[in-house]
């Protein structure tokens, strides 16, 4: 089975990160597959919403660190950057179902989702600074706007992990849902969105999202800083520590 699975039901395209033995850490090939599925969803009038989830009890452990290491000298080619831009301009509703770990881009991609449901065991973390990196996906703009600067400082500078209840309290997730109901809830809500008058829904969503150009500009600024950081000794040290932790 491939590392990203896309399936359709009730006007909803479900995208599942399916690399459970690596906590669904996202490789370049996986980003490409996710982008392709999003393109398909956006171009198909029969699809009204998209769900995102991870297989095997994790959402995603973020970007694959081995991919970071392999591409560190040519980061401008990272499919991750294309995925992030694709997310920011994606025009149909996105509904996420999060269980287990949601690290790095696993959390920042949620800032682009319309509805987010989390299992009680969900753990979110934005470890960019600890990895010698800077946030991506517009998180430096979207997170303070969502949770306030004080809390965003804890999450982005101190990189404190937070659980599902805290995420709900902060307004980062819509509801904490028991494991056995999580996927069904996300699907039902996506199906409800898909059944709404399409043009009104999409126009309303667009209005609620505010200034897209400002977001894209911030994503580009973050990407520049991120690419420079990837080549830094700070990042090299942090990645080496991760890779060598079991040796
Ligand atoms: N990139 C590459 N491989 C990863 C990964 C990542 N981001 N996250 C997890 N994995 C791999 C582990 O190396 C391990 O592989 P192995 O069994 O071949 O050794 C496997 O996934 C399971 O991970 P493990 O660390 O054993 O699970 P855990 O439950 O103890 O911890 C995490 C889960 C997510 C907390 C931990 O794996 C982690 O911190 N990962 C890095 C997260 C990160 O920094 N992401 C980048 C953000 S920019």
C-alpha cells in the first residue's frame, strides 16, 4: 500500500498519511502525492471537501528528518514548500482528524484546515527552534493571530508540547472526540460541508481567511529563513542528535 492513500465517499476526498512505522513522517514523495490528491479534489466538482488523517495511531511526526538531511544543500527543491503553498491557496474545505503525534508541519498544516477533530491522545508540538529551524506554513503569522502572542511564544519559541484538551481550549481544534468516533466525525462534518450550496460556502470561506497575499508573502519569508537555517550548524547538530539517538 502506498504512503499516501486517497479515497472518495459522499463527495469527500479522504487523504490518509500511511507510513505508520515512521509515525507518518512526510517524505518528498508523500508531499507530491498529497499535492496530486488536492489538485484532483479541487478540479473535481463532485468533491466538496477533503479530510486529512494519519494511519496507525499518529497524525504525522512532521517532515522526514532524513529527507531534510538529504536535501539540506538544495532546500529550494523541497516538495514540502510546494505543499505549503498549495495548502494556503486550496479552495475547498479541509477537515482534519488528529490522533497521536502532530509534530512540526503536522501541527502547522492544521492552521489551514477549516475543522479539526482530535482524539484524547493527540499531542501537538512545534519544535522548529529546537531543531535550529524557523516555523513554516505561515505559522509565524497564523498562530499568534489564532491564540495570541503570549501563547504563540510558548508554542513557537519554547516549543512546549500541548495536548488535545489544551488545543481545544486554545481554539486550535473544534472538539476532542473519542478514538472510535474520530474518523466518522471528521467524515460526517466534511460531508455536511460538501452538501452545502457550493459557491456560497467557498466564497464565505475565502472571506473568513482574509488576506491571501499577505499569507503567501509570509510563507515565502519563512521559506527563505527556513532554507538558510537548514544549512546552519544549529540544524545540523539537532538532526544528528535525532539520527544518532539510538546508536
Ligand atoms: N523523520 C524521520 N523519521 C521519523 C520522524 C521524522 N520526523 N519521526 C519519527 N520517525 C521514525 C523514528 O526514527 C522511528 O524509526 P525507527 O523505528 O526506524 O527508529 C519511527 O519513526 C518511530 O518513531 P519513535 O521515535 O520510535 O516513536 P516515539 O513514539 O518514541 O516518538 C516522536 C514519536 C514523533 C515524538 C519522535 O519520533 C520524534 O520526535 N520525531 C521527530 C519529530 C520532528 O522533529 N519532526 C520534524 C519537525 S520539523
